[in-house]
């Protein structure tokens, strides 16, 4: 009985850790990000959608989800899935690796403009 209780506790801890991590990453990723490689490239995350802009023009809009250490986007028109490894997210930086090519994408958070 003690072994069963211990295994049950370990399973709950493992499942809870992944869910909390996903929720934390999703909360951190929300906002507007500018590419470090090309300042004309921007991405904005809301609670449910990812918007890609180039030169202030909307290029794509996709639903997304965060699962473990992956960002998975779903193209609205085709239903295609795109997978990124979520390398890191902080208050200032977002680092994604596009899979399967391995292309690293680094973004800096764009701060909201102050109004006087």
C-alpha cells in the first residue's frame, strides 16, 4: 500500500510540474517580440493566437499551444502544424528553434509605448 501511495504521489508531481511549466511559459510568451536578426520581423502572442508581421504587415495568424518545451502552431487555412523548441523565455528575450531545420530564432520583447 505504501508503494502504491508513493508511486501515485510521484505521478501527480510529474504531471503537475509539466502543467505548471506550460502555464508559466504561456504567460511569459504573451506580448510583442521583435527579431534580433531582422528588426522588420515581429511576432505577437495573445492567449490563443500567434501573429507574424513583416514591415508592420500581417503575414500570418495561427492558433498555438505550448506542450512540454515545444511551441506548436496550427495554420488557420491549411491546418498544417509547425513545431518550435521553446529554448527560453524571459521578461526580455524569447528563443525558439524551428524544427526540423534547427534554425534558431531570437526575439527581444517590445515594450508597450508610454502615453502621456
